C-alpha cells in the first residue's frame, strides 16, 4: 500500500502503534512493510489464521513464549564459513528452544481442545526438530550468551590453570601489601594494562622491582607490578591468548555445524516468524478492542458502531455505515468541522485494515467486502515544484483514479471538485459521479455543493448522508445519518451568534426558491428521522428487556430441570440401593435353605429376583429426561430433544436451517432450535429388560453332564463371566461322578482361575461327589 495513502487516512499511525504489541523485531519490520492483499483467496486465508490464533490467545494467553531473534544474516555468514560470534550462536539457540517449547505446548493444546488448528499446524509442521543441535549448542553456550568454561576439555584446563595462577597472584599480592603497608598509598589491588598492580607512594616506587605501569594525575600514586608477580602475570597472559585461540576454534566448529543445518534453520525461522506475526496481530487487535470482520466476496460494507481509533475514547462517536456498489454509494454533505472527513477515513481504515489481515474498530457482526484496490483523494496535493494549483492537482488524481477503477474498487473522495467555481464544480462532480456509477465502483464522497443533494434524491445508485449538527449548542454531534443530506445553516448559525435580524432576513431573501424548498424538505426529513430513531430506540430497549426476561426464564427453567433431575437421581439411587440389598438378602436365604433342604427350586428364586428387578426397571423407565448442557446448533437428525413448550421428549426427523422437523409421539411438528433442549438419548425399554434379564436370570448352578472337557470348560468360563456381573459369592458345577476325569479337569481349570477363591466337592445335601461347590473372591 502506498505510503501516501497510509498517511492520508492515518493508517501509518495505527501501524506504528501496532509495533508496540509485537513479540520480536521481525514482526516490527513486517508491520513497517505490510502489504495490501488484493487476492480474495489469500485474504480469507489470513483471517482464518487470525481466527485460530485468536481462539488460542483467548484460551491460553500466557502459555506461549514467542520472542525470537532474527538470525538470517548469521545463516548467510555460516554458509560462507565466516565466523559466528557468541551472541549469534546464543540467538540461534534461544530460537531453537522457543521452537521446541511452542511445538510441544501446541501439540498438548491440540489434544486438550480436540482441535487440529489446521492453518497453524501447517506452519508448525515446517519447523524442523533440532534436538541434536540444541544439545550441541547448550554444551558450548551459557544462559547469558557466552562460551561455557566447559565447552571443550582444552578450554576447561586453560581456565582452571588461569584460576590457579590468579589465586597464587592474589595471595602473593596480599602478602606484599601486608608486609609493606607503610609504602602504599592505598592497600588494594587494581588493574593496569590488564595486569594486577598495587598502589605505591612515589618515594617507594623502586622498592618493589618489577614494572611501573602508570601514575595518578596528582603524581601521589604509582601503579606497580611487583617483580614476584610479573612471572605469574606473564603466564596468565600466555594462557589467556591460548584461551582466545581455543574459543576461536570452538566458534569455528560451531559455525560449521550451523552451516550444515542452515537450510532447515532458515525454513524454520520463516515459519515461526509467520506464527509470531499472527500472534502479534492478535495481541494488538485484542488489546485495542478490535474485532474480526466478516469478509465477503462482494463489494459491500456493513459496519456496526464503527469508530476512529485515533480519537480519544471519551470523545469518539460510534456510527453504523452501509455502503455498496448497487444502491448504497454515499454522498456526505454538510458544514465544515462536522466530521465528514472522519467518517471517510474511518471507513477507509476499516477496509484497509481488513485487507492487511488485521481486525477493525467496530462491533461483532461487521462485514467488509472484497476490494482489489482502494482509491483515495483526500487533502491538498498542490505541488510548487510541478506548478500545480489545488484544483489541478485534485483533478490529476481523479483522472488517474478513473483510468484504474473497476467494479471491485472502493473510491473515497473528499470535497469532490473543490477549489474551482461552484457552479462548474457542481456539474463536473455530477458528471464524475455518473462515470463512477458506469464503472460500478463503490463510492464514498463528501461535498459542499447543494446541487449534489438533488442529484442524489433522483439517483438509484447514490444516497444522501450527513452528520448531525446541534444548532442549539452550535456544535457537531458526529452522528452519521444515511438518507438525509446535510445543511450548512450558515444563516441560522450567524443569527444564533448575534447577527442582526434585518441582515438575516435580507440574506434569506437572496436564497433561491429551490434552496428554500430543499431546506424545508431536509428539515422535515430530519424531524422524521429523529422521530423514527426515537421509536426504534424505544423498540430496541423493550426488545432488550424481553430478551433479558427470556434468558432469565430459560436459565430458571434449566435450573428447575437440574434440581428436579437431581431429586429423581437421588430417589432412584436410594431405591435401587435398597432393592440390591433385598436381592442380596434373598440370595443368602436361598443359599442357607439350599444347604438344608432341596424343597426350594432355582427357578422359584429366579422368579422372586425378577419380580424385585421389575420394580427397579419401572423406576428407571419413569426416570425424567436429563437435559444436557449442549449447544442446539449441534443437533443432528436422530437426536432426542425436549420440546420446552410441551415438556415432552421428541426425536429429530429432519433439519433445514433453523427449523427442526420432529416426531412427538404420533405427531410430526416443525419447531425452531431455540424451542428445544438437548436430552440424553432414551435407551429402549426392551433393550433394558434384555440386558437386565440376561444377567438376573443366571442360576446358582451350571450342569455340564454329558459334555467333554473342552465343551464343559468353555461353558463354565462363560458362566463365570455372568456370575462376576451379578455378584454371586458361590455357585455349583454339576458334572456327575463317572470315571472322575471331567471332575479332575474342571478342578485344574478352577485352580488356575484368578477369580476363584476355593472349590470343594459337595456334601450329601448338595449333590455329593457329582457336584463341585465354587467360592468366588
């Protein structure tokens, strides 16, 4: 986007501010060079990326660490085997650690959210795994960006030796200071020429031998390196040269290693820079209260409560704007300082920000159409160098726009054809507006010419619009009104300011008849609009209250359902608990009787248990529908719903837009989504009974007489599964006596079964040797 256009609509100031919300200098540079996107496909892609990141930002704002460094130049150096400095290696390592943390956290969030985040995933998938390089760099670079003392064995030895010599030097100098305290101007050790020295009085400067490195400005102190310490310092100097050489060697090896990974590092930085830039955009947008526009492939603008973000919040006025290239291109008329240019700039800002892949200052639900280009003529382009007058400069720009404009263009014109004779300017304006109409451009234009108001009244392409002016207090309200032309009201304003009545009356006489009639018409329209606005505001206020009451009733109803369900749940649980206890008592009584008498049969006890279970089933079938906390927009064909109006369960047969075709008993009805609630899918009563009966009808014994070992074991295994489900403590296996082979094989199986506590042969009352009694764990 041209810099001149950015300046004219103050977009440059907004982008400058956006830089304060960037996580790295890479994004700062992106904002400085951000380009207008004139491909609809690319524009949609940008806003889909924004949408994903906004969701992540809202859910996990403090999770991601996004600061990175620009190491592109370092990679170029590495490819040429030009030595990389410690800080350059540190920046690369810092980025690699950031990549790894982000990727790990992103994968974790994808699992938690059960969402792919497709567009971000594409970027993340192009960031390579650098675990080896991270380990390598971590060994040689510390947290402050310097070579570690342990970066190599040789460096470690050199540093250890330097440390030993320095300790030796420190001890030597302390001893010298202690024994020569009277000869020193100050009892400290300091540095001169990177050598350890002591501070000696002038008269004793030669008493220590060694080297005199310097003297103070006053001449009262000499910086002396004692001869005993010269040898130590010489050794330290030699080791420090070796230390530098070893560091150079380490840096050279590291540079070579970076060169090997240069291509992967380059691709990874580009992809992560894209991620970081999207996060920076969202950080800026969310912090400023901007919203994601709905981008449409049509040339239409619908802005809800839009405002200019450069105006202080306590002063800004929000307005609705509808603009298109069908019948809603707008001509704004009215006096100066009324805010016409602010509206022009606000609309152009919203369109430009959208096409830069950013959010806009407006309310949710605002829509921005797709425009290949924005053409703007705002302000005075007069150039002394080119000897152009204001009008000539203006017309040169308009001609250039006319040559380039098409039906996918947005044209913003401030004071069309100003700076020339009003009568010529007016007719020229109308001719130009006709041309823009022919080219089907979307036009937003401000003008002072009263003739344009009549032109708009008769046009099926352009509409009059204006900004409200408070003539009582003589100040603009900045409220934008579509359908009403503006009035200059210079005569009325002058009268309000104190101009005498006779002058005002004489001026009124000079107004031509058409202007007077227009003025009366505009006043009447203004009154009508004011009246309609007042009525609409009252209706909106009442609708808002109705919605609040509706929401309150919905919430109360839902709370009632929850409370009622909780009571049913508790009653259901208590009753079933009691039933289970009674079943256990019946089974214990049966076991006791069976050991003492054979008069009670298994089928009789099963009938009693079935009767008890029937009470439990009846309770379950009467259990109330459980309302689920689920968005009704997710309702699918086949789901069960609660019809709020009738408080009855229904199933969904078909769905079209917001209308559900449901089956309520034998009736088929059409209802809206907000007239139903999700409820749990009802389990078929037959299925319930089948499941319950399948378990409850398990007898306390199993007969495998006449079966071979394999068949018998298989049947016993299946039977034990059912015993485990119903919870029997013991059961009997009837296998007969025979040769005893089947009994032994069954015993072997029971011995290995982890659910069996013990087993024994039955007593006389239980069936004797032909029966095995099994106790479960």
